[in-house]
C-alpha cells in the first residue's frame, strides 16, 4: 500500500466517516432510470451517513453511473441488489426495518411526522410511475413532503435529500449521530475496504 493512500490524515478521515455511518437507515431505489438522479441520491446518502441503499429493478436496468456525475459517492455507499419484491421485503424486515414509501394518498403523513429514530427504509419510486404496484401492496405507509407551490412533486433526488435531512435532524436531536451503529469488528472490516479505495 502506498503512503499516499494511507496518510495519517486519510486514516483519520476514513475512521471518522465510518464512525458516523448508520446501518439502520436506508433508501430503496425502485426502477429509477435517470443515472443523474441515482448519482445524486447516492451523494445524499454519503452526506447523511447512510451506509447502504437497496436496489429493486424489476422493469428497468440499473443505470450506468459516470464517475463525474456521482462524484465517486458510489464508492462509499454499498448497493444491495434484490431480484424481486418478496426478497427485498424479507431482507429489510429481518433487519428490523420499518418500511415506508413516498406517495400522495389520503393516508400519507408529512415527512416530519414520521419517527426516523426508528430503523427505517424509505422506498423511492420511478420518476414517472412511482413505486411499483407489487411493492405498494406490501408497503402501505406513505410519507410526503409538504409543498406550497403549484407543482405537487419534487425531483426524486431532491426528495431523497430532504427526507434524509429530516432523518438526520431527528436523529441528531436525540444524539444518534454521536456514535457508530457498527460493531468494532464491522468497522475494522469496513476500514480495510475503504482505505484501499
């Protein structure tokens, strides 16, 4: 390993960032086709300490992400692929995640009314068709972002950033971001992977 890669400043930075990674907050990216949107979502995940995102692509293929557009965030946020809705739901449920999706039904609640201090997975749907129907059937709770303008929705990557900021705000208020959710063994394993990137 070169000294450039393992400088004391880099080691300190990697350990600090890993120490703030949260494994009980995640996003599900469902058939989002625009690579710029996916890249922007990954950047927000990195910025707000989300360790991994879950991918459910049943109609679209996962877009090719350019290095420039993702600003290398794809290196720092793990991507977990799922072949179908049952696999996704079973995986997240087994981790104790509370699943919620974005939407505008009559029962949807404002994003700030959801308790993000609980383990949470937020499903983000396709830019045009939203969350796929099979996933809607098993994830019936919805959140929306209150808006004051004529336009009723935001770009999916902007919505992701707002949702993650609200989660960060709630968790920071109760001290969640002061420590790691990973064990020392997990942190060391992640450190060895990250320091070589």
